C-alpha cells in the first residue's frame, strides 16, 4: 500500500525524510520505504505520525479526506 499523504504532509512542512525518520526512531531508508509503500507501517508508527501531523490515522491511510484528528 502506498502512503502518498505522509509524503504530502511532510513536504507541506518543508521537512526532510530524515527529520521524520529521526522522530520515529527509524533509518531514513525505512521511512522512504513507508512513503513508497514498500514497507508496511506498524500501528505504533501510524499513531506517532498521526500525532506528529495532528491528523487521524484514517486520513493518513486515505480512508477520509478530513484532516482533523478525532476527539
């Protein structure tokens, strides 16, 4: 599964893959594989990314177009 929204959110904030990888505690190559859909994200990674970008996991996965996080 490809995750284009995590790339878009990262680029919207002018962040590098390395910045997000450091936040997640993974190598830059691992994060790159997340964006390209060559590696599935664990629930923990999805949760951390959603919190970092202040959005929902559903938005990251493309299940909704609403960027707002759930209350």
